[in-house]
């Protein structure tokens, strides 16, 4: 009797497995395929109508210049290429190792050294004054402590941001500048500008500060129309960039990205992510999940939805495959922050990228106009009367930039 009951039970299980498989197969064949098609079509329609069209290629080239990559591979006439602007180096925070970061003095020094583009950070004070400052707190670069978004402009403008800089004696008394002050100075120096928005990651404060910083950018473009052909707005927060471009599609924008941005405060390719943003375990896990989702969305949808023109990537994740991936999507790749001389040569000469740096040391070749390779015919014509011209030794040029150990303190 027990044997019969066991067979009956096995029959029940077999029928259950067969029925489950048959039901699943039916769903796939008769229902899921149409659902997948219809769902994908609806999803595409949603993205298509929500997206902001990217600026024209001519406007992007007016700001970023000709892509260095195409100086080597295009078949354009040499004279045409030579006379077109091509951005090679961006002074990150005004090259903050050479002078106090995000300062008027740093921007002026970058201009003196021949740099044509600067990056600086926009944030808001407690009384919503737009200033140029990177950190959330002031202790790293000043002798004071405090959260920048909890301090009033009347107190912030007294801070000396050269107090902890290696050249503090030379720049003693350097102050945090206002956003408008920097805009005026940089436009007068004919800089290309990267305006990096430092937005608060907390949803409660972002609703207030985020909207205010968007208004600040829109107002700046209204007051200084030259920015349309001289500036590019960037942020790690895709929502900020989307709100700006949704309100004014004429503004050229980029996204800054590094791995583990939402869950960790810093990252580099050697040690990976470090210093978790949140001590609470559940917040930390949620931030890690957000990192994964954000990375996937940026690669597959955000760049198209927002209408990005460039992507600013942490240098340790940039390689030829990554550059090709984003170039196929119509985006320029700009790595940050490239400070070592060999790294500068790699990104400039091998990957042929514009790069951001904290120091303009060892970039003299990148700051000079790069002449494209001459045609074989031109070389032949230039050496017809002097057949040995190509083999003459050229005198060694004196370097115009001091080495790091030769700098005056």
C-alpha cells in the first residue's frame, strides 16, 4: 500500500513539474514576446519625449575645440586644422598645486602659463551666495572649521584659502571668490570654463539648494551670453544637469563620474574606494545599490536622456576601450586629475585626450598649438633643396617650466 501511495505522490509531482513547464513555455511563446515588444516600445517613447536634445556639434567644438583624436586621423587640410582651437589641458581648480585652488590668483597664473581652459567648483553658502569652493567644509584649506553650507558669506569672505598652501607666503590673504567675480575674470582672460556644481547629496537639502543652484546657472547664462560658447556645466548629480538642460537646452553640459561616488568619499585605482560616506549600515548598502544603478543608467540611458556632450572620468578607469565606448555615443572623454608627467604624456599622446590637471608643470608641449602631421608631398617639397635636412640635429630647447624641486617656496 505504501508503495502505491509513493507512486501516486510522484505522479502528482511529475504533473506539477510538467504543468509548470508548459505554463511557462506558453507565456514565453504567446504572451511575453508581445509584452516585451510593447513594453520596450513604450519605454523608448517615454525616454524619447523626456530627453533633452544635445547641443549642436559646432557649439560643442566652439567650447572644447577640435577633438585631439581627429588631429591625427582625419584627412582635413593641415592649414585648416592648425588654425582651429584644440583644448589640450584644463587647469583643475585653476591648477591648485601651483596656486591656491579655486582662486583668482590661480586662474591668472594659469593664463600666464598659456593654459586656455579652467575648471572650478560652484557651491552655495547658508545665505545662498554662489561662491567658488570645492569642499563641504573649510578646514582642509583654511585655519577655520565649519560646513560651507552652514556659514554666512560675511564670515566666509574673511577666510584665507592660502593658509595651508605650499606657497602660502606668496599668496597670503587669498580669499574665496564669488561666482560672478570668477565669471567676469575668466571671460576677460578668454578662458574656456568648466563649471562643476557641488550639489548636496541629502534629498532634504537638495530640494532647496538644488533648485537654487539651477537658478544660479540659468541667471548667469542670461547675464553673460558669452557663456554659451565658452562654458560647459558639469556635476556628479544627473538630476542637476537634467534640470538645467530641461530649462535651457542651449547650455552645454557634461557629467562627472567615478566608481562608488554615492557610497564612498574617495576612490583611486590603486586602493579602490575609501572612507564610507555613511556610518549607518543600511544607508551604506542603499548608497552602494545606488552606485550600481547610477553606473548602469549613465552608460545606457542618462547620456542620451540628458543630452550630454562630454563625460569627465576619474583617470584610473580610462583606457582605449572606455574612450571608444563613449566616442561611439558622441561624447568627449576628459580624464581627471592627471598630475604625473608620464600620465600626462599617456593621456595626451597615446589616448589623445584633453585632460584635467592640478599642476601645469610638465605640460609645456601640450600648451603649445599642435601642428598636424605634414603630408608626404609637403615634406618632400621642403627638403628638395636640402636632402639632408631631415637628418640635421636640432638644438636642445630650454624648458620654460621649472621642475617641481626647483620651485621657489
